[in-house]
C-alpha cells in the first residue's frame, strides 16, 4: 500500500448531500478519509486521526472543487464535483429504438400526430399521467430498408413542442452487430454519431438533442468515447457490471478499468477527468425482470443512498411489439410499475443533464 491512500472521495467523484452535510452558507461539507503512515494535511489543514484513518471535512462551494492531500513529501490533488439538483430525480430511458420511427414514416400520410404511433402514444400517456421525462436512444437504420433519411419532417413542430419531456440521441448505426464499437476508432464512431444527429436535427430539431446518450452495448474504446464527447455527448450511460455473474460476459462498461467500474457500481456516477466524460449507471433494465420482481429490485436499490440518488429506469423498444420473438405482453404495466415506484417514493422527473452539469 502507498504511504498515502485516499479512500474518499476519489478524483472525479460527483458528490451530493447524501455524501455530507449542507451548511448554512449553502456549501456542502464532506469528509475526506486517508490511510497514511505519516501526518496528513488536507487543503493545508492538519487532519485528525480517528478510527485508524486521517480525516478532515472540506467545504464544496462550487460545481468544480479541488481537494489537496499531503502526506509528508507526497501530495495528491483531486478534482471533485458538487451536484445541487441531483437527489430525488428520475427519468425513463428507452434503448434500441428505430421501429417506431419506421412506423411514423410509413404512416406519414395517415397520422396527423406523432402520438398516433402506438409506442409514442404509450409514452405520451405516461408523461401526461406522471410528468415523466423520456429519453429515446435511436439507431440510424433497421436491418431492412428503412433509415432515418426516410423519416419525414412533417412532425418537426410537434417534436419541438414536446421537447420539454422528450429527447432523442444517438445509440448506434444499427442493432447488429452486437457490441459494434468495442474496437472502433474515433472516426468510425464520430461518423455514425453525426449521421444520426444530422437526421434528428432535420426531422425533430435541435431542442430534442442533449449532452447524454447510451451507446449500444455500452462498450467502446477511449477514442470512440472521445468521438462521442466531441459530438456533444459528455455523459455516457451503461450498466457497468462488475463482480457479478454478468461482468465477464457483458461488462457494458465502455473502456473503464476494474476499479473505475467498481466505483461507479457503488455510486452510479463518476467523471473521468482525463477525458472530460461523465459515466452514469442505470438503476434497472425493466425488461430483464418479471413484473412482480420490479418493485422488490427497486426497493433494494432504494436502500443504497448513493445508488438511489437519481434513478434511471431503462427499457428496450423491441419488447413492445407482438411480432418480436421476445415480445412482453406486460410491457406497459412493467413501465408503469417502475414509474409509479419512483413517483410514490417522491422522485421528480428530470433529464439527467439537468442534474449533473453546472
């Protein structure tokens, strides 16, 4: 072990009131905990030795904050973040989307509204009932003959009228192959992302685009993630499986190391300062749970202060459709069960970017 090991916080940690104490001046006081065989100074002040650790509180006054830890001649500086509008918020996010857009295009002479599409109609009913904000990650094309260039712009004004609760973002070029960007370089990811963004701007409008997305399968190289960042996506969402039965088969963790994944699994959010990218973990993949197991699973998440601060409820589009081999007849009730859980626990609807950026 190093002479100086900082246990908490870690560089890139994004902290909220559950990590410390709100002070009268509006700042957040959080404990800094260090293991050392020498005296420790934290932001220039001598730390107290208690319960085998050196500890001191620091006050986070801004969104971005610096913590300096000195042990003898060894000094380490951390950059951490204070989130003021993070706790008690939730959103519904939808992955693997393209079929509803194909339906809107095919029926553009019949549908007078976006919400005549059955899938979007369900989402509108959920929003109207609970105020839920809904984030839709979309493909560029199907495995058949449809791609986003065929999506008409006749609904553009309606998209923008509903931009307060609807978002569209890049997911991948297509559903297949699996893990499409696990070895992809910067140029490939940027090309595919820009193709989708160009079409979203054309048929829906800039207000539908935000700085958060979920990449298909959540696997990418550092170069691929930097391409997403340069396209405007400064927060990437995934599962970040670690130390469980899924970790070897589907880590869904972009390029992150084992320890970085463990930190996200504990806290559900972390920023890679070196690459200027925030990573966030969904609370539940709704379609992977039987209807009667959704609430117990969310209750377990709710028992963890850091994991339950902001709740992302994720489901995939394809399970909505009777023609799909994995069709789930309880699709609507599954979503409603998860959303009702959040609402009944006092969570308020908010897009993720409304809560994690300055």
